[in-house]
């Protein structure tokens, strides 16, 4: 399989599409804002004018979109993917969506005799650009094995989790842990600041103890430097927190800590920090405490 359509060229999608092009795939791209296609076209990709046109003649269709609504529009809408697919194609949704959205897509594609995988990713801008993402996949295992070589240039590791929706479920579970870690770091550094400790000294300890975390290292460094440049915007973390809350409610699963973190994220977004990095949720804790974490 060499002909790939890639739809959605945001921070994550543009990196993944670039790595597919570097790996030698025949790539056709589409994005809601057409100008985002230009760097890839300059490297040899072709450009589709609509999702329907982009997927014509592709063997594999991949997309990474902002949310469930965007998936609904691009897949099911007028001139959407489903309007121009054919038997034998494989569609891969790498977006972060509710597992029900994955199930709805799988059923619609099956009516067209198109196979479907949900394959969201862990990682952010840097991992996308360097092919270092961690991909979690749901769907038929035999289809996963067919497309695994296509996913390898994008990833450090690839994990098959089970049938349709299992990749989407794993992504929400993982993002809940990410958000809770950011909250924990923020609460700890606010407390340390109020206690008169140098936050950088605290981070030095967190880097070596048995509960160390790459999230503490990366976000901690950005925080003490007051760098909130978005690798993953806070508004997207709020979207995920809302999905996690709905997912947990669907399964009647208790998530008290996640509920508190969601409220912190809401506060930070309501303060106007939604376009900042996800770590900006810590600004809400600083605001409440009346302190600023800095070296």
C-alpha cells in the first residue's frame, strides 16, 4: 500500500504527513485551511480540494482532526470522505474522540466495505515532527497488521488494544493521567513557592526521585521560565477533559480527581488562557494562591 490520503494538517497532522512523505508514500493532503497544504505540496504531495477528492484512489485514508464535530463534518458531511470511498480502502482516525464516534464511523464505513481503525496518538508537536509518537489502535487485528508498516515512520511504539473503540478509550484514559499529573505538579509548585522553596530546586529533586515523570521535567522547565508556547493548547485539554467526563459517566466509573482537574482547566480557559499550552491550567492555581511560580 503506497497511496495515502492525509486529512487534517494541524500541529500533529502536519508532522505525521511530513514523515509519511519522507518515508516514500504517494501522499495527497487536505486541510480546511488550504494554505496549510503548501509546505507538503512543495515536498511532493498533491492537494485535494475537498475531503471527497482527497480520498479518491487512496489505498489508505488517514485523518487527525480537532474534535468529534470536525470528524462528523469531514467524514459524514457534504463532500466528505464517505461520499467518495470504495470497497477495499482502509480508513484510520488518529483524532482524539469519544469511543462512540469511532463506533459510528466503523459502522458507516462497513456499509461501504471499507475497513476502519481508531488510532489516536500520545505525544505533542515535537514527537509528531520526529516520528516519536505512541500510537494506540482499535479495530480488526488483521487490518492493524496490514497498516502497521505505515504507522511505523510516525511512532516510537504502536499498541494494539482490541476491537473498535479500544484505541479511543485508551487515549482518553491516558489523557486523564496527563491532566492529573499537570494539576499535581502545579499544586506542588504553588505550595513550594508559598513555603519559600525555589521551584527549580524542587524540580531538581523531582527529576531524580522514584516518582519522577517526563511531564514534570518538561512542563516544570517551561513553567519556571514562564513559557506557555502551545505544544498542546489548553482549549484542547478542556475538550479532552469533557470527553473523559462523558466517557466515565457512560460507564458509571468514579473519577473524583479528574473532576477537580476539569474544574481547574475550565477556570484557566475562562481566564483567557485557552490558546496557551496545556500547562497554563497551573495559572489558575497561581491565581487562587496569589503567587507566581518562577525561578
